[in-house]
């Protein structure tokens, strides 16, 4: 019973959408079905944009995981901690030389 209700609701929504499209394109025949198709170039650009965003997110996730591993190694191993601390002090000294007093 529920699937029949869903089918009826979907058919009703489709009829309403078809009426809107008929009004939009000036089609007066109720037996005509209006189909809108998107441009191939637009779809390709949209797909390429989504793929590039996914690639950027993946690269950011990998970079974040790498930094987390470096931080974890610095917490666990004392030699790594001292090396990272030395680099941090050196970086701060270089920044202080560049910044005006």
C-alpha cells in the first residue's frame, strides 16, 4: 500500500513539473511531454570541477595525516622531538630577523 502511495505522489509531482515546463515553453498540448536536457559542455565542466575539488580534499587529507604522523613521532621519540624543536627555534629566529622591531 505504501509503495502505491509513493508512486501516486511521484506521478502527481511529475504532472505538476510537466505543467510548469509546458507553461514555460508555451506548449499547449497536454499529451506532449517536455524534456529538458542540460548542455554537455556544462555537465563536463561541472564534473571536472567536482573531481578537482575531490582531489584537493584528498591532498589536504593526506597532508594533514602526514603532519599528524610527524607530530606523533615528535611526541614519542626524543631525538625527533629535539630536532623539531631545533628547527622551530631556528625558524623563529629567522622570522624575528625579517620582522621590523
